[in-house]
C-alpha cells in the first residue's frame, strides 16, 4: 500500500518529520516558556495566527462536510454519495485540528470544559463553543461507520450500523444547522469589536458574510482533497461530480461578491477601497483570489472539466478564503491598534504541525478505510465523463 | 441602580503626582515601580499628553462588552458599579481583550498560568463602604467617587459653570455609558482618548444571537421538508422496484 510503491514518499516523510520536529519545539515553547516566548501576541493583538488561521480557516474549510452530507442524505443527490465520506472525513479532521488548536491557543486549556457548566448566553463565543462541541460530536458519529465497519465482530458491527442508519438523517440535519450557525457566529465574534475592525471588513452582516464565504471554500477544499485522493491513491471518482461542484461554487462566489459589494457600499467601507494603505492591498488580494480569478477561471469549460485545472482553481478559492479570514482577524485591527503583528515562527510551526497531523491522519484513513471507491465502477463511463 | 458608584476624573485638576498609581499597586500587592502604560502590574496609570495628565483605568461600562463577550461569565457588571473578574472561571480565550472598546484588559503574556488583569474599581473595598484606593490617595481631588447620579450631576455642574471645560463628559455616551467619567479643558482626541461607538456594545451581538431560534426553526423545517420529499421519492422508487433497500447484514439473514 505505502512506501515502496511510491519512492517519492520518503521525501514527504522527511518533510513531515521536519514539520513535526518544529511543531514539537513550538509546543514546548508554548507550554514551558509561555505565550511571550512562543508568540508575538500582545494586548493590542490578542488573537493572532492561531485564531485567524487555525480556528477561522480550519472551521471554514470544513464546511464541505455538512454541505455534501445534506446534499446526499437530505436532498437526495445520490451521485454525490461516492464523495460524501471524503467530505465528512475532511470536516471531521478539520474540526479536530480546531479542537487541538484550542489546546495551545487558550491560556488555560485545562479549563476547556468550563463552558459546559459555566454559561453566558449573551456571549457569541459561548454559542461558538457549544456549536464546536456538538458539531464535532456529530461529525465523529457521521464518521464512525468508516471505523466500525472494520470491527471483526459481525453482530456488534451490524447493530451499530443499523442504529447509525436510523439516526443518520437526524444527525445530518442537526449537523447542517449547527454548522451553519457556527460558521456565521465566527464572523459574529467580530461584531463586538466595532470601532476596532477596519471599515473594509466591519459590517453588521459579518455573520452572513462568513457563512456565504465558508460554503464555497468548503466545497473547493473538498474538490481538492478528492482530486488528491484519486491522484495519489488510485481511487476512483466520477470526474463529472467535481465539474458539477465547481458549477455550484461559481454562483456561490457571485452571491458572496454581490452581497459583499452592496454591503461595502451601504456601510461606507467603499470610501476606503482605493486609499493608499497596506489594508487596501490585502483587501484586493483577497478579492482577486477569492472572487475574481476563480469566477473567471470557472467560467471556462476547459477548466471546469479538467480535474487538474479545477484543483488549482479551487486552491485559489481556498487561498482567497484564508486571506479573507486573516484579513478580518489580523489586518483589520492594524490601524486601530497601531500594532503591526507578524506571527513568530513558532506560531506558524504549531499550526502547520497540527494541520500536517490531520493530513497524515487523512492519508492513513484513505489508505486503510473505505473512503472512496477502490475499483473503477466502469472504466468506459469514467472516460466518457472525462471527455464530455 | 441607585447604589451604583462612579468615579469622576477632572483632568484640569490632576497634577501628575501618581499617588493613585502607587495606592493601586499597594492595595493589589503589585510591584511598586511606575509604568507608562496599563499592564498586568499597573491597573491604572497616568499618561502624559502635552502638559495634561490623563489617568487610564477600567471604565466600568454600564453594559460592558467584556462581560457580554466572556463565554464563561467570568466578567460581571456588579450592582455597585465595578466590573469584576473571576479568575477561577477564566479559560484564557482573551475575547474580552478583543471586545473592550477602551483597550483596557491586560493579559499576563509572560506567565505560564496567565490571567486577565484589569482595574475592578476596588470592588472589595467598595463593598465595605471604602472608596477606591486611587480616589482616596488623590491629594487634590482630581478623582472623586460617589453614586453615579451624584457624580454625573457634579460633572455637569463643573462643565456648565466653567467655560474652560470641553462641553462633553467623556463616559456619558461612549459605549452606551460608563461608571468612570472624564472632564477636560483640552479636546479628548488630543489626550489619547480613542473614538468609541456611542452605543451599548452588547447590542451589536444581541441581534445575531436573537436570530438563532429563527434560523434553527426555519432552516430545520426547510431541511426536514426537503428530506420528506427525498424520502417520498425513494419510497416510490422502492415500491416500483427500481431501487434496492439498504441492508446492514453481510448475508440475507438477520436485521434489515
């Protein structure tokens, strides 16, 4: 299965080892030396890369799971059933990275359970914490059959899968709601910082904007992951599905762009669009990567139908999405705080190590579990799809 | 909130002796050396702006952003006026620091078990009927304490009677009103007071939170309705024999 068949894998293993080594040192720095020695966070920028990249992007990129699951189980788009496991696995691992990230992001991580018993229903973060807890549980349950079907005891396996099937629709429905609320609430966190968040990004509709941008980003990430699986693990998937998904992403991006544009205009952020500031540059980078380039590329049939081109287009969407989240969480605070935050290398290392760990887990899951179809359903059918 | 206490800082009277800083540090058992900015070991400081001395401290908002932000309710607005912090609840998320429109809370970044530090208007002293240490220490009554009504009345009187004052009591509008007020003869923008939205900050998130039941109800019904259609379609296909039912048994025997 592994190693010997792909000699290149050793290079990857070296890279992964280096990342884990750096991450291990960064974890040591965080827990043995403290925030001051391991981060560049200050009171003017109390949330940095770990929140902006780890939490905001981690959750956003995991939006594909609920979208695909709802499409298959609730709306009956049967063709997507072949990638629903990939999407759920991606979301599950994405949420796990967020939870793991919390362990080094929080100042007192051993109290992470406090929100379960100490309630403040006026706090958006309280709602976020509950959504993360509940939705991670839902994702774990949605993912569980992939492990359970490997249990050698038939009775137990059948019993579990039977009951899982009974509750699956409920899980997917609750998951879709929790995830939708949660995606928007992450934007809602910044509502309270009115006056601190740059007008290019502040809006009372931040929650809506976070939701509208997370869905296309999540779908794009799912396409990327499916493509990588089929390429490196010789798994099979109907290429037509990816094309179809990209045809969903494009209109979603249109809707987002339209909404964002109108909002900038009505909130007065439009006056800042062409000011000579670093914020302006990063704003346009975000718009270019997340909206303009993908919309232009996805309008090309040649790109929609070619998995490799599609992969890179989706990579642009995800990069643009990440730029947006980092802009909201870091760039937007620069002027008001008067502090120029550049993350310390240990911050990068710890986030990178967490994401890499999820990547490795994904690799082994795809290798040893039934995530994507292993055998081509019908070669000729695939060829047809690729050619069409 | 008739018993609610407030502090008035008259910037025209402050002579910059830093007795308030020292008293604060003494009462809270903090290292005594003077600091230029608020820090975990300096809960109130005198900042120099031109030839004026501006005291900085927690504004003790009427409806504090930090208290609405705190997911475990560690920060609370008390009946008495001060906004208190219960370190035993805090999980260290630092959302209060993000939320505070006055940039007051400080985090113990250098510690391995870090907490949030901010002025709590000497809540423990005020409960016992004592004035906040900083006010008590002020030799020229630049800071005075009283009920919120008394203090506001006094501030209004001074601003109205003496034309040297800027015609604004800082803290009446900012963040929807605070329990610490400043009056000055120099425009506040020149004294390092950052512009703060003139509204109760928690209102900003209340709308989003208020939408939750609606979203859950409408979204839930919509998805359930769509599922009903899907399910019905499947049933028809099953009945017509165009589709096989899903089974979880390896062989035909057993549950289905």
